[in-house]
C-alpha cells in the first residue's frame, strides 16, 4: 500500500522492514478469516495455477546445500526413535495429514541432533548458516525452520520458511508486538 510504507511485501513470504522504520501497523479484518469469507464459483483453475506455482517454487534447494541436506535426510530415515515413530503414527491415526505428521517427525529429529539456543551467535562470514547450525549443533527457530524446510523439499514435499510475529489481538484495539514475539516456522503444502 503506497499510503502505508511501513513494510514492503516481498514475494509471498515476509514483510521487509522499511529503512528507518521500527514500528509497524498490522491490520486484522474479520472478513479475512476463513469463516468470514466464502469462495463462490469454480475455483479449480485458481487451485491448479497455485499448485503449479507451489511445485515450481517450493521444492528448490540451493545447489551448495543439496548434498548436505540429502545426507541429513538419509540420516533421519535411518533414525529410529520409538517416541517419534509412535507420535507420527498417533498423528496419522488422528487424521493429521501426512505432510504435517512428517514435518513434526523432522522437527523431532532436528531436536535430537541440535539444541534450541536463542543465544546462538551468527555464522562466520562466508559460512552458510544451515551448515553452521548443523556443525555447531545449536540454533534457534530460524535455523530449525530453514533446515526442516529444506529437508521436506528434499523428499518432494513443497514447503516454505515463514517468519512473523505472534500476538493476541482484539478487533478494534491496539496491541504492541515487541521483537521478542518474532518467530519462524515451516508451512507444508
């Protein structure tokens, strides 16, 4: 929106902070909820177009990471945590879609090989942060979400890394959303 230059939409994944802007205005519309809005008419052409977009964009892995991610995914497939396997089976039994259950399994695998540490220092200049994360064995949401996204892609499930803020809002009221409410996660198609 040209009248509201606080942030720019970048592709479809995140908002880029405007130069010198440290405050954002986020708008929530009741009509934007899935319950409030109803699609009418035939949407199959739009779904086909979006599916093509997803498969063209959310299976990509940087060439320099393909071997490392393939090795990691192979290690995961050999990983035999009875707890994680039981959780995956329970998810499937409860009707959780397979891509989501597999994403949770990957999350459990990553938690078994790395420690969540919000004080993890940045990767040294010239070092890929995913490789650094895996070598160091510690990271935070950005590291876990990026690595999980690439692992899902490596097995043919379209996924994307997403970052944003977690906030409890009430329609018509202002809410402060501090930086510590920032988080990263994975969306699986």
